[in-house]
């Protein structure tokens, strides 16, 4: 599939590089982009893609359905998939990605974190300072009445307690 897409790497080389990153960095947030429904993509190739994404265990997978463009080499390739086939495959990969991302974020529960505050927000009726850690995991840090000044751009040491929804870690400032 990668050769048909005119890519100059293969899955073994890609996997080797990811393993090298994991060797030197603790719990890195590795993401990838995937195009589904490229002309000629068989069910078996789609299943291989899913297996590879699971093997690498990406934090997030950005999924794009192949979009046919007039005049390109891919436009002339046989085996163009239907929009429905591409939509079904995209939905499957996005669901897989959501599951892996939730597991990745679970790692930060009950752990200290440094969070760069980007905004104040009200989530489910409660005011929070919301931002990201260095692995781009989103946190909602309890906002106290003492936090009258704008904390945007500040780094706060905190501890994640649990989730608010699937993607937002609820945290309290450290030392409280």
C-alpha cells in the first residue's frame, strides 16, 4: 500500500523509529496520520493497517478518507472505493484511536503533572483552569477562589484524580 502511495518508507522502518523514540523518552505521545480508502485497498490491507496501528500503539491517529483528485496518478488507479466503504473504515479507525487515546491518558491518573494553562473554562458547571501537559494530554485543574489573576500561560503542578468525560483529566493543584 505504501509503495502504491509513493511513500519512501515501509512499516518495519517506521516501527523501528518509534521503538527508538520510546527507548529514550518516557511515555511519548506519538501520533500519526492515516489515509483510508486509497485505490485498491483490500479488506486484508485495511486489517493489516489496523493491526499495525495497534502494534505501534499510537496516542492519537488522525484519520483521513482518500479524496480523489482529477489528473493525479491515483485518480487513474483501478479499485476506487465507494464513499460508504471509506466512511465505514474511517469510523472503525477513529473508534480504535479513541480507545488507545483513553488508555494513554489513563497513565496520568494519580500522577503528578506540569500543566500549561491555556484558558479558564466552566465544565459541567464547575470553573477550571484548562491546559495541556507536555504530552498534549488535556487537564482541568480545580480553580480556587484565590485564583483571581489570569493564569493563562502559567505552568501549574498538579495531580490528576479522575476523568471528566473521556478526554479531560480532572486534577488538583499539588500541595492541597
